[in-house]
C-alpha cells in the first residue's frame, strides 16, 4: 500500500531541491539587529562610568568596546589579520 501512495506522488515533490542555503545577507541582517543594541549598551555603560567618575574604567571600557566594534562591523577583519600574521611569520597559506 505504501508503494502505491509513493508512486502516486509526483517526482518533483519527492526530489530534493537544488537550492542551497543562502547565507550571503545573514551577516548584514545580524549587524542590523545587534548593531544598534551594541551601541545602546556601550553608551549606557560609558555614561555610567562617567557619572561615577571612574575615568580609568571608562577608558578601559571604551578601548574594549572599540575593539569589539571593529571585529563586529568590519567584514573579514579576522581573516585578513590572520593572513597578515601568517605572511609575516613566513607561513604559506593557499
């Protein structure tokens, strides 16, 4: 009976689609969602450090936030940096 049911279903329905998972715009979409959230959190924490007059922690936090922001907002920064370090060390990457 199962064979009759399977035979009655068109082949196009059972065939696997040729479409691959497209993640080209995933990074941009995530930046659009988490980017403003990141900036709001950084702003709130920075204002807190300024109002409590903890200048050393404020400067440390800003440097850390800038580092995280560069990694988050600049595409391929990690790959480019790794390739530059490997090239400086003389490692052949193909």
